[in-house]
């Protein structure tokens, strides 16, 4: 998610927050802090924390004026609006500078794990669809009792070629050992 603001001094800025797999692809590549940040995000995901990247950049007025016209055209399009809006967003969400990263514990609501366990015991199939990193999703799967050590976990990665950033989807194929 991005927002474009005009600061009190008249300078335009785009500020972005989002999944690291998306935002990192839109950042300047010459930032040495990205390597350390990426490594930290992987560690956070491994312990089940939800992660986001925060980034920004200055936008020259001329660039913004041209982009705003493109974006308005995309937003008012009657054909393929979503694809056109996404393409317009990618034009402005580029060369971002790292502001920071967040990692938070997103606790399950009370009794979620017990409820899922009861549903599974009753023979009801339970599916989870998430946009989380795979490591985070697995950790959450164990904490909510959807996954356990008696299951074989198989991951299937499918790349979506229509996006600039490669997005991986994981499908959990669970079998009793």
C-alpha cells in the first residue's frame, strides 16, 4: 500500500508499506542495508512473526504530473481497470529507499487451535489461505494445531509470471505418516 504526500516544504514523497516480496523488488538495488534487512526478515518469519517493509522516495513534480495523468486514465478505464491501475502503480513505486522493517507477533484469537483440532477430529477438511511468507505460515499452522509432527508437509511453489515480483503460493499437502 502506498500513499503520495506533499510535505509542508512542497516536496512530493511516496511512502510504501507492504510484503517484503513485493516491496523489495521495487527498491533501489544499491542499498547495502537490504542484505541485512532481508536476513532479519527471514529470521523473524522463521519464528512466526508477520513482517512488512517500509520504503519511500522523493518524486519530482514533473514525474508526478505525468504519472497522475496515467493513473487517472487507469482508474477511469472501463476495460482491464485492475491491470491498468497495477501497471500505473508500478510506474511510481520504484527506486524506493528503505525506511525500515517491522515484525510483529500476530496472536491467534482464544481457542482457535482447539477449534481447528475439533474440526479435524470430526473429519472436516480445514484449508488456510494466507499471503504470509511460507515460514510464517508453517509456524502459524503449528500454533493453531492445523499442522503437527505426525503429518508429512509438502510445499508446492507456483510462480505467478504476471507480477514483477515473484510471488510464491504454498499448497500444503498433508498426509499422515
